């Protein structure tokens, strides 16, 4: 299997893994550049498709924008101190492509690159390992004007950008993520129109964009390998799209595995359509049948370009469907029980996602698993005593971590967990009305207030999960 480094197999554990989190487990938190940085028009940053989306009337809740966001661009020093006091082992951040290369290609913006240079140094000084995502949705508007992800040049644009970042930061950064949730920035951004750039394309164009993103991932990995002065670990970070078994009965588990790793309709959210090519070097047969003549023409060389050795399989897990085995081998969806717990985003609370998701993905790809995002939106506010009390988040994260520990005990090599998010931030089309942070942000003033969950998570980190009980 071309997607596995020799070192990857050595990270596997056998069935005898003790119940607990392994030594060296990465306890982290995550953010994304457009969601926290602000400074949208400062120091030479170019506009992104999200800046354009925010200018579109009615596109974002209440007309919110990322112009200021959490003002992290100016407050990064105090934010790193917040991370240090939390005890983070890893911080997943993203680079703003238009801040580094305002036109998307060509000239590098020295002030933009200097910001990340200083931030990386500060993280390392604080004992925090940076996990750098190259692309977290803020595509340069200049490249969108040249065709965006529909352009056959887009994979090379991304590779050139990856090379620039790798040359500058690759002497210190050892952990890289190529593209965050490609199913979402293509599916919601180019097919449904709800996210930037707000397009509603047909399936033929959508599959072409998918093809270009897959090539971009492969060329980006090659660019990082060539440009970084220190050998790093590289992986993807898709959104999880799978189903939970209604029970632990083998028939239900088999049904969940079948539907999770299968393609039965023209839906581009499938993990296997996106990631079989970049890990296994081939498109899944069921997907080729379903999409038929809509699949872009591709060569063996294209698949070889996509399928570069990666070191881990990152995945963002928030929710899942539930299925059971029906008569005649059919897979049946299970309705949500009335009154089932939900987050303020109306997403179901499903701790078992952190057992079955890592298990299914490891079975499929035989790569170490990293939970690159996980968390919940909650209606948090500063109480009269000055604190931010979020017991729901503490309970939610605790339940999910216990299920993640169960996966580890069952032999799944899970190497890290990154809570989404460190800070309340700009939540894309939802603006600022959904709060995911361990730290409350008063957006008019920028004031940070650590929530109760921040202090709880600090204890979890300090005990390597032992405080979960």
C-alpha cells in the first residue's frame, strides 16, 4: 500500500494495549487562520474567497465578517501564553495562503511570513509542538479569479505555496496537514453554495475540482518533503463521514462498516472516494460505477502523484449516522430517538463516534490516527462571578475521550487529540453565534476568559487522561 511510511507500521499497537492513553500522546487544541487572525487588510495580506463571501449580502449570519475575528494577529503573544498555561502539547494552526502570497503565486509577502515565523518560535519556546495546516479554506481570491480549484493549474499553485512555507518553517515545524476537510470546502463551497466561494456546480465540475484537490495534496506532500530541512510527519484532515452501528452485534457492525466505507450514490462526501486514491493509489470500484462517465479522465501517473507516503490519518469527528443490519443483507438507517441530546449547533451528542470512527479508518488505511478536530458548540457567556461555566462541554469531551481510550485499548494506534477550538471564533456561515472554544472571547473587546472546560482540560492533559477515571 503506497500510502504507508515504513515508520507508520512501527507505531501500531497490538491487542494488548493497556487501557489508557499512550506515553507521548499529543493533547492539543486547534484553530484556523481566517477564523481567529483578523487583520484582514493589514501588512500586505491579500483577500481570500471568504473575505468576498462575507461581503455578499445575507451570506453570513447577521453580516458578520472575519475582518477582526479574535484579533489573534495582534494578540498572538498572550494567546501563546494561554496555551502554555493550559499545558498544550500540540497546537494545530493554519497558514493564511493570501497572507503569505497575496496573489496566490509569485511574490511572497515578507510581513505575512514573518508573523508565522515569530509564532512558531514562540510556540516552541513555550514547549508546544506546532501542527501546521497549509490550507484551511481561505483560498486566495486572485486564484479563484483564475479558475480556482477548477483550474488544471491549481495543484501546482498549491505545491508552490507549500514549498514556500516548507522552506521558511520546515527547519522547525515537524508536523504538517495538507488540506482541511476537502469534502466541505468543495461540497459546501462549490456544490451547495453555503460556504465560500458560494458556487452551485454540477457533479461533473465538482468531480473535476475533487480531482485537482487530490493532485494538490500529492504535490503538496512532495513539496514539503523536498523543501523542509527536517524530516516531518505529514497527513490529511478530512471530515469524518461514517455511520455508527446500532448495537455491538457483529451484523450491525458489519452493516456500519459497509455503509461507512461504501459509495452508493453520487455523493462526494465519501471518505473512500477522497482518500483511497491518496492512500491506496486507486479510486474505489463502487465509486467508479456510481459516478461513471462523470469521473475526470486520469492516468496511472495522476494516481501516483496523489498517492504520496503519509505518516498519519487525521480526521475531524463531530457526528455520524446510525445504522443496523436489515432483512436480506440491507442496511437500515436508525431514526434518532426523541429528545436525544444535541449541541447548540443541533448536532447529535454521540461519544461512540470516537470509538468506531478511528476503528473503521484504521482498518481501511492502516495508518496511525490523529483526531485533528473534535468539540461542541455551546451557548457560553460570562457569569456574574466573572467565570464561564460550561459543564456541557466538560461532560461532552469527557465522554468522547473515554470512547477514544476504548479504541486505543482495542488496538487502534491513536496518536493525538486536538480540541476544536482553543478560542471562540468566526464559525464560517454562522458568524460568531456558535462558540466552540475552551476560552471565551468577548468579540467587541477581544477579552479572553478561560472557561471551566479550560481548567478541566488542563487537568486531563497533566494526568495524560488519568483524571477521566
